[in-house]
C-alpha cells in the first residue's frame, strides 16, 4: 500500500521541499496550503516528482483544521505521516515586552495550537497505521544571536508536546512515533532569505528532515538538532 503523508505549509519553502523529498521516496503527499491558488501552483510543480494532491488547511483556523481532519478520515484513511511544518516567526527583532498580546496569540495559534489540534484529530488514523508525527521546530533557548521572543515562546510548547506525547506513547505502548527536527538556519521568506556560510537552502533542510522519517530508527520523544544531537531540557 502506498504511504500517505500530510505536510502543512507545503506550497513553499521548506514544506515544498519536504513534500518533494517524500514524493521521491514514494509517498502520496497531501500538500497542505491555506490558499487554493498558491496550493494548486505548488501541486502542479510537485506532480513532476510523484503523487501530489492539494489539501486546503489553515492551521490558524480551528474550523479549517476540523474540515481537513474530516476529509482525511473519509478520503485518505491510509495516512501514516503528519509533518507539522507550517509556522510563522512573528517579529524576530522586537524586544519581548514590546509585543502586544494579540501578536503572541497569533504566533502561538499557528506554531502550537494548530499543530496540536491537527495531531490530536489525526491521532486515531496514525495509531491505526503505526504512523509518525514530525514537528518542525527551533531552539527555544534565547541567545545573543537568536532572541526571537514570539517565535521561541510559540515553538517551546511544540517541543514540550513532542516529549510529553512521546513519553505517553511509550508508556502506553501506542504504536506512533512523535519527534521534532530543528533544521537550523535556513534561507526562507520568513527571515528575508538570509544568507551566510551557516545558512542552509530549503532543499538541504528538507533532506535532513525527511532522512529522519526514512531511516527506520525510533526517534520517539526526541527533539533533534540539525547535526543529530538531542536537545535536553532540565
């Protein structure tokens, strides 16, 4: 049976490249996008690499998530991989206390609440298919060169979810893996297409991300840096 994956935010950037790599690995890929025109354009390009199909979903909208979950349960019951890729950084240069509450609510909705709701909704299918939830995340420790308050505070609960769910999956013998990948600095439109010796292309980042899906190793509960080291919180 062909494996089916959903990649959110797959119409551009890292998500597009993740979808491409999964297609090349033989997956049927649901290209998650919130805009139909941009989604259809992406799917047209991705069809050159395999069986790509558009799934409209806006992770900032719980009703949109519910509709997507219902569609997948009805039409794609073989789903075995969810890649929670869609995200927004907020203002990465603003000092923490300068944010308005609404700004933080928006970043938390997209980076954590949406992925949580989508993962929860699809969990019965993923259990039935012994599937994988892969979260795309970032380091949450503020550093002198990376102190992105809204972005980090919104991704932190995604990392906690990864470790918490992973612990519960193992404890209760639930046949699902959940793990997070932090691909490091990647040139995307979220950061103004930054450049530098340490900056990866979206294709390089996607290769790192997808390799962890395909390596047949158990990464349950892990938050993994781009270099393979694990993030440990105390």
